[in-house]
C-alpha cells in the first residue's frame, strides 16, 4: 500500500497527541486504565494500515546515546539500527569476535579464528576452532564483593544478598563435592527444583566440573522426569525435598522416588530438621553432606563445542527433543541480554522462570556474563509478595510472561507507577496481548518499554525481538536479533509482503544454533525438505508462524508445525494425543492450539472421535486429569469437541490447520462470542 503524504502528517500528529496524553498522566493526572486503552485505540485506529502498529514508547536521549547498542553503533561508525543488523549478518565472524571482546569471554587457550566453514558449511560450522575454555570462568569476571544474587521468598520481607565471591565459593564447593562423591568429567546430572541460589550454584558447579546439566522443569510428572533422565543418561539428580508455593506444598522428593532415579542429592525442606531422613533412600545424600569444605576449584576446560547442558523441547512426535547446549551457547544468551535487553553491570535482572526451561540457564549467563545482579524470588510471581520483592530489590530489568501479566492486571496487585526502578520489561514464553501490555507499560508511567523476545532452546536465545533504540508497540516485534537472520515464506515458498503471514526460516550460521540432537536426526528435524532462500541461501526450519507487518514490525502467530505453547511450555500435539487415546471412550483425537481473540495466550482445543458413548463435559474432565498426571498439571483443556471424523490428507496425515480454521470460524459465528 502506498502511503499518502497526508497519512504521514496524520501519524505525526497522532504521535504528538499520545505523548501529550502521557505527559498529563506523568504530571499527576492519573486516569483509569480504560481511558488509556480507549485513547490508544482512537488515536491509532487506522495507523497499522500505513505505518504499522502504533508505538506506545519512543527511545529517549539516554537510549540513543548510552545503551549498549548505541555504544556499539558508535564504535562501528554506524548511525542506523537497520544498518547495524545488516552488518551483523553480513559480517558474522567479525560481529561475533567483537561480541566476545565486549563480553570479556575468558579462554584458557585463544581460538585460531572465529568462524571456519570449510568442512561443515553453514549447517555445521566450527566456531572458535583451536580454543579451550569453560564458560563458567566468564561468569566470575565481576568484582568479588559485587552482589551476584538478591534472593527473597514468599511470606517474608527479608532478602539475602550473595556476592560474586560468595557464589563462586559455593560453586566450587559443589564442584568439589562431585569429585569427592565419585562423579567424573562428562557425567550427566539432572536438576529438578525451583530456581534458587542453590540451584544456580549447582548448575554452574556442574558445568565448572566438566559435567553436563540435565534440565528438568519441576512441574513435570514422575513419568516425564523418568523419560528425560533416560534420554539424557543422567546418573544422579539434585532436587529439594519439598517446597511451598501460593499455599500449596509440592513434594519433589516423592516424585523422584516414584520416577526411580538411582541417586539423588536432596536439599531438606527444613534445614533445622536436616537430620530427620527416615523416609529417605540409603543411596541419597543431603545437600549439606554433599558439599565439600574445599572452596577452590580449577575449571575443566575443553573445546567450545563440548556439551554443558541438556535441555528438552517437544517436537512433533511423542518424545521430547534433547537439545545440547555447549560452552558457546552462553555467548548467545549474554549477547542478546547485552544488546536487546540492554543489560549493564549496574542492572538488577529477574525473570520468573525455571532451570528446566531455557530461560533459566539464559538468565544465569545473560546476567553474570554482563556482570549484573540477578534477583530470585522463591514463590508464585502472581501475588503481592512478588510485586513487593521487585520494589525492594530495586529490579531494573524485569522479564515477564503474558499469563503472569494477565494475572497482575486481573487481581489489581500492581498500582500506577509502583515500579520506580524498572527501565525495561522483556516478554517471552507465550504470545502477548496488546491491551495487557499497554497496561503493563502504564504501571511505570510509560517509562519502560516491553522488549518482545521470541526464540527457542535450539537457538540459545532469540531470533525475533526488539531494541531500546527503536519505538515499542505493545505485543509487536521490531527486529531480528543481532547476528542472526531469517526469512518468512508463504505456502508457495515465496517471501511474504507487508501485511502477510508465513513460516519463519532461519538463515544460518550463528553462535547458539544447535548442531546436533541427542535422540533425533538433526538434519532431518531442521534442514530436510527446507526450501532454498531467494538468493540460494541454506534455510533452517524453526516452526514459528509470523506476520510481517508494515514498517518492519512483526507479530507472532503461533506455531507452524504440530508443536503448541501452553502456558509458556512447548508440547507436541502427538504427545497429548497419545495420552488421550488411552481413554476407553476415545477412538482417536486431535490436539490443536488457538488464540481465541486472535492474539495472546494459546488455548488447548481437543477434537475427539468416540469409540464408546459419553458426554463432552465428563470426557473433558477425565482427559484433563490424565494429561495433568501423565504430562503436566499446568496443561488445561479449554474446549473439547466430539466429531464423527478428523480431516486427513490422501496420505492419512492429520490436517490440524484445517481443524484450527474450523474451530475459529465456528466460534466467530457463535452468537455468544
């Protein structure tokens, strides 16, 4: 669409009107948020058709002069962000070399070059050949007396500060404990617990000792824990006996016993009662007994491609993909945090997450490699306690998940301009909602933008995001991540135009991109049958459906494959279907995810062909119980539809896209919607 000059003037006038509206708010003329939302919609009612989504935040002088991206652009002599991204993907070796220098990555042996494509090409590049390193050494370049972690918990106003020096001593005690209890370099050790100081220290200690972390989310059932331990070949697990969240007690030790884990290191629920282990197995050790008294340890160094962490992400079959992170992956985490979340050494960073998902390890590396401080809250992030903790800890960069933002808004726990210290929000895990995110920005008087962040475990971070040198629009993305590029193709494998949607394909190489899987064929999963790019580029499948909007804005539209995102957790449709089809009344089933309002959180919709008579309400309840027990209690069935048959292709492949379209059309035609 050609933009008329009058449209440009109109958009400039609308920008001015919105800024004046914000100024009135900041001068104490607070209005109910409904007034903000009404004003925002009225001002920008037609803007998206000519200038893309409406910004609600613009970079100020500080962002344009003092952000990490601004300094990097000045260093390179580049004065336009689009040119910076273009340079970063056209000069990949030089870009990553400069990133390594900026982050101060520590090597025990320097690399010969940054990137070697001679043997494996872009699919299997050699990064930093000849180097020897342990990524943990780069986590402790800050001053020993600088705060590394600020920790708080539910139902308590007390905070604990752990310095970098104290954290490193605890890390070393854990690494020595591994040696003293017979663990060897290369052993796989699982973590199945909340994100706490002990969890962070154990994670780093395992990697420092040359072992591999097996990350398992603490929401998983014993069956799912067992499955992941078997895939990874874990020889032991670290867990907590139990913990309480939002008034509910979660018994993790009982779960690992049910899973049949051969050996466990257990953090007692009550330190004062750590001697009472009458129900513990003889093979298991308590945390205090396991820790060594020796608090120095020389990191086990090796090639940059050595595996340091095994994480899981569901694919399109019932078995989760086991994705290895290497000692290179932290560089990607820290680079994204440095440039896109704009983490500085004086920042305090938090993200409600778990060590079982990539944002747990990401938070560790993005914080410590940037010499910043991490804030950890032991408790539910949706309540008033978390809001108080963010205030008291002085958090400046807050990672959020859309469902948590929705809960804050629904319960009214966060008041106008309450988070004085926060300068940046960043959102990942689920599709966002514009109204919720405009509300979130309003809680800081519109001082803090929301940097959307989309990526994956197999990327080590994000591929689509935002930047503080660009205007921010609620629930919209503005740029590919630096150092990585992609193309969006339609169903005919042609690049989409503005206003169109398609499947996103990555253009390798980039540090952080996986180069192998432990239990699947990497080539088959990511490259087989991928089209070539318009200039013959090798393309890599990722599975995101993305709309390319006007003026370089983007919007996430869910998954293009059979993977869905439920409450920030990826799960394959087939994984759910296999569980449901064990029910005696289910002949076959199909699980899909939809966004009922066209954006926001994905909901699980189930289509069922019956083999025995039953009613939809009863079946929905019974299938929900099975899914909660066998896979994850966080997964809820939003709607269940009984049907006579499921649509299939001539080759008998289930047509889930057709089911999505059918469901959305039915609901849009319903008088109640």
